[in-house]
C-alpha cells in the first residue's frame, strides 16, 4: 500500500498540524520535516491530522514534508536489551556520543552483533503460540528464549542448527513464515496472555518497612507518593537493586540526569546477590531525563512495560519501576493544552484517570500462551507539587494500585529512612501474603504484622497526649509502649542504604528483628505489670536493639537470637 505524505501547516511546540495526508491511522508513527523527527498521530480531520513530535521542533517550518511509516510506535525486542540504556522510544543511547541527534533512527539492538543460538525443536514438529524455538545466552544471568509469535501455529519447516546469528537473520520457518531473533511490538498494545492468575507470593524487596508492614505480591502494583526530598528515588533504587525479580526495567521519566547517572554507576558495579554477576546484566534502563524532549516521557512508560511483558512471555518475573509518573502526567497535560482539549482538574486532560488505570492494568501474574507462569509488577513514584497528596495524579493513582508506600516529610527530615508513613500507607496484598506465608509454615506472620502496626498507632496516639500532659503523667503501660515503638522504628523500620550489612535484609533477619522487638515489648509490659518502677525500665539500656540490625550480616539470625536472650535476662533482673 502506498504510504501517505503531507505538509506542515502549523507548529505549536511539540504539536504539529498537518494537511494533505490520507490513509493515516490514529497512533501511527510518522516522520516530520527534513530531519525526519519521529511523531505520533493524535487525531484526524478531513484531509489533515494532529501529530505529537517526540523531538525538539526548533527550526521546523510550515511547508515541510511529513511522511507516514505505516505502523504504530513500536519497540524493537530481542537479545541485547539487558544491560542497555535507551531513550523513551527505545533508541540505544550507548555509543551515541554526548547527545542523540534529533531524527536519529537508532534501533534498540545492534544489527551486527552475532548471538549463539541453540535450537529447542526439530523440523517437522507442530508448535503453537509462544513455544520456545531455541535459546540465546543474552547475559550470564538471563537466557533469552526465542518464541513462536502469538498469532502463529503450525509445522516447523526449518530450524537452524546451533550457531551464531544476527537479530535479523532467520533462525526458523513456521507455517511458511520466517522467524528471526528480534521482532517489533506496538508499545501501547498489551501483549496477549492465556489468562490472569491470583498471586500471593510476595515480592521480597529486602526493605523491612515494605516486606514486614506493607508487602507487595509478584504481579501487583504500588505507588510511592511523597514530596521533594522524601526519598522516593532512593527507595525505588533500593528495590531495583535487591528485589527478587528476574528482570528489572527502570524508567527514569523526567527525573534529574545526575540521579540516573549515579544509578547506572551503581548497577554496573553492584553484584547481583541472586546470580553473582553484575546487576546490570538483568536490568533494562530507559531514560528520559528532565532535559530531554518532553513528550517522549509520555511514550517512555509504555516502552518500559512492553519490554517487561516481553520477558514475562519467556516465563520471567519482571518489575517495572517508573520514576516518576507525575512527570509523565505533566507531558499529558502539555499535549492536551496545546491541542485545545478541555482541561479537567488542575489542567490535566479528562482521560487522566482512565490512562493511569490502563497503565497499571498491564501489571499482573499471568499464564502465558506458552504455559508458563510469570508476572509484571509495576511500581510508580508520584511527585505531587508542594507535597500535596490530594492533587489529581496522586489521588487517581491511589485508586488503581494495590499498595501505597506514602513517604512522610517529617520522618525524612528526622533522618528516618525509608520514610514510609505507617499511618498513610496501605497494602491490599497483605491478606494474600499472609495466606502464602501460612502455607509456607509461617502462620504467625499476619499476627506479628498486626501487632507491630498496632504498637505504632498506639504510640502515635499516646505521644499526642503526652505533648499536652507530659510523659510523667502517663500510666506505666503507655510509657512502655513509647519505649517499644521507638525500638521498632529505630531497630526494625529504619534501614541504611549505605550500610553493607543493612542495605538489604533477608526475610529471615527481618522476621528475627521484628520478633526481637515484640518479645522485648511483651517482657517490658510484664515487668511493669509486676510492679517494677517505670523509671527503672526507662533507664534500661536497649541501644543494642538498634545497633544489631547494622552489625550483623543480612541473614544472621543467630546474633539476633543471642541478643534477645540477653535482653530477656536483663529485664528479668529488674524484678
């Protein structure tokens, strides 16, 4: 089919009006002007179209040509994504120099690199969608699986022998169709799966405040709202480094470039505790920093989730980290304003709510077409202007995610990190995680979580009363609650990203630390109930409860058990 061509009639920042184009579709990718800037069709009119351009339009003039490509904005998927750094349109940034020139048609994959392919089927076999045709050792940590396309089934007419191939060379022919190591997929279209599954297995993040109090399942969704300086990026980076996912897709959407540069340096040097190799070997980084084209932010999170779905289809558990969705929403707002769309709350487009819902809906635990169980988990930072957690992006996001880790400015300024508020955070996955823990022989998990949260809530209430009446006026039991809540905050919930021992915490150590504090709390209450003077209890040195988390190894529960026995003895001597 002949592709359409037209001319620019109006340029309004990143929005371009076009005349003379026919046979276009909404969402189709076009090239704009003499520099062939990439753009996407937003709307159609009689003989014309409105296009959003994903590059700087400086110098673009009416009368310049626009050409259709015949396909939507798509991501090139294949071996070579892991360890790579890409822009919002999945164009490779490595070896691109100091800046990717506007109109550069760089792909995601190196067309010259050869990959070692090992076949998994034989000629003459009947195969269905997402059957594994062969494997490629993409990195030392992840094996790339070459799949039959989702719409294809039939006889394997040709399968290549073991050998080295580029991403563009045919390695198989199925039902008359050649299959290569790479393919393209429209980023706005969710990849198909056989069905959704219930998920209860927790995503272990290594962060105690998350895993113990506000857990998240594989295939679930979470939001991290918080004002400037509360530690959103640091928390998400810690989760990216230490969570038990197979593949990490980190989308830096409108954030500062120096933060992403530090992230890349850390990932390149950090050893993956699961594989013993570099963490970068199972990470795909998509960056669209604050100095890069604004509207490419809007595409970047779709690109990221498409990459995650690609690895999900191979049977891997993938995590998408979008930092931040507020910057993405700002791109939506600017696009809507320039196309004269009727504004809704605070200038955001009316479809903000449904757009957020559609994005988070792509998370889940799935049965793939190939019969594997795999998941995509989405974590999104929300950066409300002025820390206003009632603004539209934060409010709508809370409706569609299952877990909220709300960051508290007062905790952050008090150097309590991660600054996750126990009063404003929530987890709808906690019940499912409790059932999973019980099935794994840890029936007390839910009870300890409830007890810890109740201790924090009680201490919050008591502290507000003490501000009016003074601590000395409180009953002994309530003064014990204040002591125990402080131990819980400092000994369990605080966690240093700079400590080699404490930056990551194994589930066994997490459980041991929480059990330590709760047992100390019960022992102190019992001692106070037996008549021990509260002044003697308050004078007891319990500082080693806070120190043990940093001094013992990430999985050292024996040291915690010894400390618990020692403290129990000290409390016993009070009576």
